[in-house]
C-alpha cells in the first residue's frame, strides 16, 4: 500500500464522521462564507421558507432562480441579504414567529433590499462590515439574541455587546443605511398588499424587538444605529394596516409553521424565553412532532421510532403530500440510526417518490450500500446498481460545483463511490478494475479539496498499474482517467 493510499484511508475515516452527521441527523450543519456563518441543510425547513420567498419575489417581478436561500444556525431574531442575491434567515426568527405572516413580512423586507439594489449601491467596505455585523437586515440594532439558543441553553441575551454592531459606521453612512431600511419597509408593504398578507405579523415582530430593546438597551440615540427604531417601524405598518387586511388563506402554511417550529425546538433543545413562540406545544400533532425530534436530537432512536410510529398512525394520510415526504425522510433517518438500513432505504424511496428532492435519493442509495456492506452475502448486481445511482447524482451535482453546498454534496457522493467500488473489488472477478476505480475516485476527491499533488500521485500510480498489468480500462476508468489533474 502506498503512502498516498494510507493517507487516503486516514482522511476517509475523518470524512466518515461527517457522513454520520449527514445521514443520521435530519438537520446537518455546514460552515458558510468566510465570515464563519453556520448554516443548516434541511429539506423541510428550506421548502417551507422557499415557498414564501418565491411568492414574494414573483410579486416584485424578481427571478426566483437567481436568489439563493440560506438557513442560519443562529437563534437571534434576524434575516439579511448579502452580495445582492443571497437571503439569510436565522432559525431564531422562525421559532419566535407566531405565524407565517411574520416570515412573509421579513422576506418582503429583505427582497426590498434586493429590489432597491442596496448592496450594489454600497461600497465594498460597507458591504464587508454589514455582513460581519448583520447590519443590513431586518432586525433593528442588528438585534437580538433569542436566549437559550442551542442545546446548551444560555442567558436571555447571549451577549449584550451585540448591540454595538449597529454602531460600526459613522453618522453619514448610518443615515444612508437608515434610508435603505425605510425603502425596504416600503417595498415590503407593497409586496404584502399584492399577496393579500396582513401587516399584523410584521407589527408583531417589531413589537417583540421593541420589548427586547427596552429590556436591555433603554434610551438610544436614534442617530447611532443603522436601522429605524422599532416604534417608527411599528407606526409605519400600523398606519397601513386597514389598507392591507389579509385575504390569502394560510391554513396549510400555519400547520407547516407549527411543525417546523416544533422540529427546530426539539432537535436543538432550545430553551424558551419571553420572546419564544411555544404554541406548537398546544397542538397535539405538533407536540408529537416535537417529541420525535427531541429524541432524534439526543440520538435516542428507539424512543424516536415509538413516537414516529404513533405519528404515522394518527396523521400520515398517504396522499403523497410534502408533509408525508418529510415525515418519511425522518422515518428513514431514525431507521438509519437504528441500523435498519433496508427499512431506511424503503422510507427514503417513499419520500423521494412523493417529492423529488435529491438528498432523499442520496440517502436512499447510502442506506442500500450500508445494507450490502453489512450483508453476509453481498449482491454484486445490487452494488453495481447503487454505483450507477451515485454516479447519476454526481453528474447532476457537478453542475452545482460553484456553490459550497454542491461541492460538499459532491465530496459525499465521491466517498460513497470509493466505498462501493472497494466492496465490489472484494467480491467481483474483475476486482482489479474496481479497485482502480476506487482509487481514481479517491484521487478525484483530493483534487476537489485542493490536494492536487496527492491527487496527481494517485492518478499516476493507477495509470501505471493499468500499463504494467496490461489492463484495458473499463468504461468508468477510461472516463476517470480523463479527469487527471494537469
């Protein structure tokens, strides 16, 4: 075994820990941007927010496919835009909101920043300061920490010094950004009227922020902050309230908001404070969902399965709804945690058939591979089908290589392919070719994470092996050799 292969084995062991997080937990964390913002990937939460974001964008004739949505693992009440076409929404905003109307109001405000091209107008210096402080966003004073965010709990205000973030600019620049905030509020009102969404939600949010402001800040010089103060913004939306009575039905979104609030609170073990929305505890269905994810967050898989079985019997209607899809993904995660890989694969497949989300398919193939890995008699045909499935997803994912999420997913798939080809090499008569495939995928992985010299070394070793053993490369290896780094 070469030193390159030994290093490869070491790095794959490290990467296996990440895979455990990705496949065992419904919510997986990843780092985002150079500033260290921590985001989450979760199909259910993403789809819920994305549904509303797309409606708001359409109301302002903005292209939905040009705007990226990121969920931030932060329990402060905030949302912001970055670099023009990226919308960030904090988990704290979602779980503090009493209804989807709040989320609509926030997204409408943030799309107002996009519509007003505010970040294009500002200099790079202002932009960089803004992303660090969160100052070009919804929350007045770059506000405000929801206490107890995360499993470890915390004080009502995690860090009083966060309020100083609103003072990063001099007064001339502050005046400029306050103007932007007022413009964004005006755009928000316009969007809400078009969508038939009332202003009660946005008024509720600013009332909560005002509560926090009065508790921790006291009297504030309005010229020393980047955002209009909550009183001013509450008055603005209240003055327009009678013109903007709700006409849109939110019954389905209300249920989804309730379930997602339960999910986030349960999984992360959020400790409530006076800004928290705990209405989901009063709803039998949402309370049960909360119990499922509380157990998943603790990796208590058997207890999670017991609650999930009750939930399925009482609430899953089998009509191929999105709610069914996300539940079956959860059921797959629980069974994966219990190492019931075949049952997990079946549940992920149901989720995918209901809602064509690529991650469900990826988890489906991962579960099938884990089943074959642990089987006494491995099925060559099944492993080849799994490899084919992984390679098809990789081909689609490569088009997303420019995004962090796309690169990360590609790394996961490549590592699964390494494992699958090694399984195949151990049992198939054409084992040499399969082992070469595994090593070439390992080289491709190193190339993608920037270890170009190590990648070249492995590529050259495998090319030499094919030559000295006088092998005719199979179709996979012929293709992989064309990807050799120059």
